[in-house]
C-alpha cells in the first residue's frame, strides 16, 4: 500500500498588516476575515460590515509577482517573494546585512519558501 504525504500550507500575518493580510510559505496572499464598523453617509447610523478574507490575485511587475495591500485607505504594492522571505526567513543573525531576495531556481514567479534566500 502506498502512503501519501500531505503537504500543509503554513500561514502567518504580514508584518505591518496584522489583522488585515496573511501570507503562506507557498507564496499566496489572503485577506483576513474581519468585521469593520462604519458610519452610513446619508443616515449617520453606525453599522458593521463583515469582510471575508479571500486570496489576492497577483499582478506581474518586472517579471515578479506583486500584490496591492490596503490599510486605512492607503495602498502599497509589494513583491510577493519579499513578503515570503521577510515573514518566514526572519533569523536576522543569519542575514548578516543581506537584503536582497534571490530565487534559487531562477524562476521569478516561484515564490515558495524553499526557492527563496537572502543574498547581498
């Protein structure tokens, strides 16, 4: 009988966007389920809006995958491979001044954790 190994996807909050977005070690970005309070402009009544977290669709810029993150009506376009590296490769002592993220297999759209490393 063959045994199947099950690969699990690990999710962590994105630094600076905790409670808004999470990133996985597979290089996928999703919004977090949350409830937001807002005031209706016409009646000035306060209401609650439930926001369901969904996977973000990345765009391509310079050959790399990017996503647009929103927080308090401000947006920021970021590279997905940098988010994965900064979230999962956090050991700053090992970085030793290395700030660039390299794709080991030279495929710019492969943002899995196993394919990324910090370089100078």
